[in-house]
C-alpha cells in the first residue's frame, strides 16, 4: 500500500517545493519532466530514481495511479534530471517488486528499510534513450 493521499497532498504543497531545490543533484533523487496528457502543460516532479543497468527505476511512493505516472505512460516516456544530467527515458513499465531487488547496493539497506516500512513495492522502469 503506497503512502496515503493526505501525505501526498502535503508533500505536493510543502515537501516538493523544498526538495525541488536539490533533487536534481543528489543520488537517489531527480526531477521528472513530463507533459499533462489532457492539459498539455509541462510539469516538474521530484522523484526517487535509481540507475539499473541501461534502465532507470522510479519508486512509486504514491502508487501507479498518480497523474505523473499516467502522463509518462501516455507519452511513452519523459525526461529526468538526476545527478546534474538530463536523461531521456522511454518504454515505461510498471513492476511490482516486494523485495526491492532493484535498489542499488550503496542504498539497498536504507531503501529496503524505508520503502519496506511504507510497504512500497511498485516501481516504474524506463530505458535510457540515446
């Protein structure tokens, strides 16, 4: 079960504004750039993102039913800025991984503990383009 909607609302209004200032530079974080599927408006959303071979894995802390997830799926991709680099990603797919095997070695114990406590098992896997 992902993080409750009330926490998501608070994070959208408060936490995202704070983390947006540094999320594009720190390991394990990024800013996802996507376009609204109905509005056509451009959005920038702070996320937890980790490289995994040629793929990137985004933790779905609020589940797969969020607007940004729907936007990325509808557009068949997005761009993300992580560790100071802009990366084009495509072929989004939703996966369920209760053991969080995708977590990088340096972050595995922390990620498994934190996301395990919140029971976050869903992720979006995307492939780097170019």
